[in-house]
C-alpha cells in the first residue's frame, strides 16, 4: 500500500529518499537537506532522529487509479524513463 506525504516543513521542501533502514518491517525515509530520519504513522511521517525529531510531515489525500484512467483525465501527462 502506498501513501503520499507533504515534503514541506518550516517553509522548506525536503527531498525524501529511502534510508536503507527498516523498523518494525517498515522502511525508514531520510531527507537529504537535514539528515532527519522519518517513520510512517497513520497521520503522516514523524521525525525519529535529526533536526525535525518529533515533528510531522502530514499525510496528503491521494487517489489510487490506473494509468489509463489518469491519462484520460490528464491527457498531457508523460512518463519519465
């Protein structure tokens, strides 16, 4: 199951990447700007170590769809390869 999170905190946009670590069988994310480690919870990502310790990046509403349906609604969309 996928989730979408805001990457903006304190007016800055973070670049989230896999940290290579897992906790409770769940991937931990890392942001390149502050080296904070982020763990996913129901309401969003919580900083578990680093600059944004105990702060949240909220979950964003997203719709699960197929490429065919997406392309019909957004005909100018392109896939980057």
